[in-house]
C-alpha cells in the first residue's frame, strides 16, 4: 500500500512543478510586459496572485484567510510568516492583496522559468555575502519609496529539523521595518507543513489556513528596540501555532 501511495505522491509532486511552470509559459508575453517598467509592478502582482491561486486549487488545497487586523490599501508593510513549505509563497500571495516583493534566497533564481521572473521581481539575497545583504537594504528602500510592501520569512529558510515548530528569527525584516517606520504584520500558516512539506513522499489534499495577526508598530522605535520587536513577533506566531496544535 505504501508503494502505491508513494507512486501517487510522486505524480502529485510532479504535477506541482507543472502547475508552477505551465501558467508562466502560457502567460510569458504578458508577464514580460508587466515587468518591463517598475511602475507596472502592481499589475504583475495581480498576475502573480492569479498564478498562486491556480497552484493552490490545482493541487487540491483549499486556502482560507482570517484577519485580526487588515492591511490598508496604499500603505506599506513588512509581512512576515513562519516558513515550512514551498506553498508558503503561494499562500502569502493569496492572503495579502497589497502589492509586495519577496526578499528571498538567490538560489531560487536557478529554477527554470520561475527563476526568470523571480530574479527580476524579487529582492535576492546571498546570506553568506555581506555586500549582498547591504544591497537588500538599498533595494528594499527603493521599493518602499514607491509604496510597495516587503515580505520576508524571518527564519531565513525552512528548518532542517522538521520537528522544530518555529526557528530562530533573523534580524533583517525588523531592521528594515524600523528603518522605514512601517508596521510589521505577523502571519501564521497553520497547515502548509502537513499539506506539502519538504519531505518528498509526504503531503495531502485539504485546507491551507492563514491568519493575519495584529500588527506590531515600529513608530518611534530605533534599532535598539530590534531584539524586543523580533521577540514579540516570534512569540505571537509561536503562541498561535501552539494554540492551534492544542485545539486540533
């Protein structure tokens, strides 16, 4: 039975990559036009949200979102969330309507087709390169100055140990939020690890829930407050994850 199950999971995983790539191929001309000017990024973002929904529903996931506080149109924010799955990107795009750019690993730019648009629309960081990390701040400032928000997974990647509920947060998101005095928006993804983790022969159809928590204000804060803000945001997300585990 496990062999049969693994065979279907293999097909299902292959289908995921097809769902990622085929829409990008079909929409390639219009996507190319949408990234030709930075001022057209909000249009590209709408296309990206459509692409994300195609993948979520096409994989048999049922996304839902709830809000303790809603982002306002036309405002810039720092969106952060726990990171456990490749579908975190898609669920983030489904959850948030305010145009934002991801700050993510440079290695993802190597993925065929997806990488072409990823490196042209996201802020890439090589975490082992100090000059790359500085370039992130310069790029983020330019984006924020145009009213675009930023999204960072503050764990810096998916924990190697899948038993870890929430890894230690890195400083980048909080340093940027303080520097630009924008609210930090903690978001919780409850089900993505169960639905589609990085363990290859795993996963299942079903719900993928996101919850936007109350914002953490950075007005009047300085870099001296960074550790406290980071701790407050991590505690918010961790408590919500633990509470959900108790309820389920």
